[in-house]
């Protein structure tokens, strides 16, 4: 059966020619075919570009939340992917890195939404003043490219390899076409099928070509981006494609890498560092059967420790059980297929022309499991090259399997030179307890590496390991490694965006960037800015405060309060020769006094001070100087809310502190030309969002809703009758007032806080959710003789509930789902609960939304 591709909005198979077999790496059996013959690939590229507008128009927060939702969706279905992954030869641990590591990439990149503004494009760096006085300036913006990301992937990580790239292009607002390697395309296809079934991504955000194609690059254009993971030979051919050169298409490559790990001279047998080193090398040789672009291929060891490392590593490798990944005892699986095994062996023989094989056998391997006897298994192979400066095969030949070469060095300079002889690597590691050695190696070897891991007894327990690229770090390397960069947090996202310098007035750039630029026009707020909800605050919204004079007593009292007795504030006899002319106000007192001028005293949407940044004191202020403040909304950022708090965002406020009467102290007179601006800062506040989902629950609202409810009404979901619903709500009020408490909380303790926190959000209750106190599979017995009586009893129960908390405002009563609730939390539950059931019967009344 030919594996299907997903392009142009539908699943379709290539024609039955130019097919390639896919093999079960464990049994050697053919499990399917791949083909892209006859598929309209050029139209697939255009389809992605055309449909990409939906993704481009989404804000970073929307994209990030979408990706997080996708990660959660896939994580719930991971077992099916593990079952398929075993056919690639991967053990459970190998599959975990590929599958859950891929999902982890989605989670990590989704979290980056908090570092971007709540808009579809980004602003980079600080504003640049192009004129004296700041009336003409520039800023850089980053907008999504209007093309498609074309990802050509390797066979070793069919899930991670796709998601680590797609996560960043989706965050940037760019759709993708994925070309998995044919050998493991069946696992990629299974994940893509679930992604498409989820409906979480906008149509066109992800397309899949299940098989080789030679035409994918023929119609790319300057708005597209191409990434490649695989052999350097293939990468160079793709990089030289005429269309890429003609259109200047960005191309990033991750290729062969002869990564090295260095054992420090101090890490002798018996030290924790020696054991860490041996364990790390063994792990990197056997994980994924050595089929990792980040695996350790060159083991650099002080010449006096060669024998010790060889013996210790041999002992560790001998404990590695090789065989069927479905068996619990197995620690190393198979190579992807028998062709790859033979290729690896041929590469080993090239190194063996000068190096000796000191562990393993090319022709013999003990395999665990009856069904695995025809699989693509091979023994770990440890080579030893005693003359690594003379014999260079180990620095030039990559064996993409469980193979590594041991080689000696005399001193630090030799270790660095050997590392450089790999001609560019994705990663190197140095295991040592000597931080001076680690520093010298890292600084001098870094030019040939994309990442360097330093390991010792302190870091090893939490280390992710030599071979683990991380979403927020750059993955790539110079020279032989391809010269590209993947992931890298914000850096990776920016790769799929166009950087554009924007010039203009501060007012114009405020509108363009969505960030207030200093010297831009103010937008006078009708009310105090702190009285607005998050949605209603706009960049540029401003308030000018009244004035305050800083007295001598103020300064001395602040010194006594804070214990800040710096001489300029407390000892005016020591001012000679300093920059200060009189008793000087503390910088932090100036900011505190500024806050006193602009803070809104009433309770409102601003729920907390979130921080202070970018503070600058431009010149001193002295006692008897008078200040006023300009408070301006600078920028808004979304935030995730965890725990018992209402949805909110972060607002950054630009604070300018002015001297109301600037003085030329050299001449002792008012100087109209003196600088009035004395301090600037950016403060952050947590500002609640509007609640527009639920109505305010009042007796009038309930009566208005009940007027629409008759005994024959049918629910939009569930099996309740109108009277059952009303009596259910009555019981809820009696629970809230403590009349009914003879039950246990059904939610397990470990989930209770998380469940209770949902009362604070603005999400509706899920439909068809069963309350724990209700009967299973049947309706409750009715208590009242008719619906009208039930309505009356509900209103009576509500009045009792309100009266209970009026008399006992600090009381808590328990709820079967949410645990102990306060008066305010019962109010939140009432709001959600009544709205839920009134919507169930379509009787929601018109009421004021707050």
C-alpha cells in the first residue's frame, strides 16, 4: 500500500511507479511503499501560500495557544505513536526522545508567545534616534513571510525532526510542507494524520509529501524558506539549486557532524567526572543505535588515560542488550534498515585502514528476540586511533550508527586542535571538574561548534546530555555541520519573518509598532488609565499628574526608612568635588514619589504591580525641587494565568518624571532651557480583562429567565427536565449556605487546586458534565409538586445563601467538585453555574454584563 500524502486540503496517494519500500527495522519485513509520482507539488506550495493568510493574521498569543492546544492533543494520543515507532528500530527510550521530545518542542515554543506583543508582527530591539531631539527615529519590525516553509527531514527523528521546525514557523505565522525521509515516513504520516484530524491548525498550515521528490524546489520563491537535515553531500546539491539562487530563498542546513567529547586531565579513574564521561559516551553510542546527528563520534582523552577509558567503556558497552525493542531487557535497537547497516559497516572499514577496532564485531552480534533475527542490528563498535594528527579518517568519515573513535591528546592545545579537525560540529562536550580547563576549551573551540556542553559532578544530575538539542537553544553548527541554525527560541522564530527597518516620527512609529515611542504624541485619557480594563488601554494613553515638592525632611525620612545613608542624601558637608550641589533626593525616592503621584487609589482592574525595568536617573533632584509625572501606556503583553486569579494581561507604562522649575545651579536661577526631564522608568502592572461572558446574577435576572421556562421546555443537551434543573440549582444554593455538607469532595487532592482555579477564568462550564452528588444514569427524584413551586424554593434558598454570607463573610463551605469555597468563590460559581443551565434551556435573560 502506498503511504498517502496530505496536500491541497486532501489525502492522496502517489502513482504506483517510482515507489520505495519501507521496512520494519526489527523484522526486515516490507510495511508499505512511498511515492509522490503524479502529485501536483507546485500547486501544494501555492496552496500553502494562499491559505497562510489565516495563520499570518493571528497574533502571537493566538498562535502560541494554538500550538499548546495541539501539543496537549497529541500527548493524549502518544501510545499509538509508540506502537508505530518500534518499527523504526527504536527502543522505548529512543521513541520518548523522538515523540515526546517533539511534543516538548511544541510546548516550549508555545510559551514564547509571552515574549511577543499581542499582535501578528513583532518589534525588535530598541528605538533609534535619527535626529537631535528625537523627532525623527527608526525601529525594526518583523513580519511573517508570505510563503511556505519547506522542511526536508532525515530518517532518524520522524516526529521530533518535523515538530522542532514546524513549531517555530507556526509561531512566526508561516505554513509548512514537510518531506520526511521515506525510510520512516510512516511514523511522520501517523502524526500528521492526527494533527489534521484535530482541526486545531488552520487549513493549509501543514502539508505532507510522503516520499522523495525532485521537483519541490523548482517553484519556491523569495517568500519561502527551505530547511534540510541530512548528509552534507545532498545538502550541498540542494543548496546549489538554481531556483534557490535565483530567488534568494533562505536555506538552512543541518548535516553530518563528527562531534567530539573531551575528558579533562583531572578526571582520572575514581572521580565522578571519569564515570560521567564513560556513561555519556556509552549512551551516545547506543541511543537510537547511534543514528543521531549529535552523537559522539570522536572521544578525546588524555594520552595517559587511554587504556583506562578503553577498558571502562568496553565494560559498559558489554552490558548493552541488543534486540527487539518490545522486550523489556533491550537497551539498543536496530538501525533503520539493512542498507543503512551495510553503509555504516563500509564507513567503519575506511576508518579501520589506520585505526584498530577495540570493541565489537562487524559480523557478529547477539540479538535478543526471535522475531528480530533478520533485523538491521549491529554491535556497538569502538575504534582507537593512536595517531589522530597523522591519520585523519576519523575526522572526515561519519559512521551513522553505534560507532565512535577513541584518540589521545597531550595537552589542552592538542584537544582544541583535534576538536577543530572535525571541520565544524553540531556539539562538543567537555567533562572536567576543572572550570579553568572547561573555560579555555570552550572559548577556543566554540568557533567550530554550534553548542558546547560542560559537565561535572554538579551539573550532570540535571544535565540533558551531550546529544540533546533543546528548543530554546540554537541547533546547528558551522562548516561540515551545515552552517545553519534551527530552534533557538526567539532566534528560530525570526528566521521565518522578514526584518524591516521603519523610519518616521515617534507618533507615526507608535502607531506602526504598537509600542509608545518617547517623544510621541500623547493620547489624553478621559479617566485615570488605571481605571480601564486591559482591552481598553491603548499605547499612548496618557496622564499628567499634579505636582509635589520634595522637602529636606522627605529625603532624610527616606534615608532612615531604607537605611540608604549615601553621603549625597545625608551629609551635605561632603558635597565638595562631587556632582551634587545640595542635599540630593534618592533615585528610588523619586520613583516612589512618582508612583504616589500617578497611582489610582480606588480598587479597579489594575490588580498588582508586576515589576520595574529600564529605570534611568538623568540628573539630580534636590530638596525643595518640585516634580510632576507623565504616565503613558507603552506596550501591552498577554500573560498566562495560573491559580486563583482572573484573566489579565501585562501593561507596560512609560514613566517620565519632570522638574517643574528646572534651575541652572551654576548661576542660581531658573533656566528655561535646562533639562526638565529628570528620570524615566518602565513599570509593569497586571491588569484584569473584562468579563463579558457571564451576566451579573441578581434576583431580577433569575426571575426574568424563569419567566421563559415552562414545564415542557427541552434541554439543548443532557436529560434534565426544567424542574430537575431548577431543583439542582436549589440544592447548589443549600450546599453554599452550609445546609447540605454531608458529602465528600470527589476531586482528588492532587487536582483540587487546579480545578478550583477554573472558577476564576471566563470559560463556560463543559456540557454534559455530571455533578458527583447526582445519581448515575438516572434522574433525581423530584422534591416539589410542580415547576412553579421549585422556582419559588430556589429563590428562597438563594436568599438564605446570601443571608448566610452576610452574617458570616469569612466562612467557607465545601463543594463536591471544587472543595472549600469562600463567599467570593461561591459568587463566581453561581455566575457560571446558573449561566450554564439557563443556556441549557435557552432561557438566558438580557442583563447588564460587567
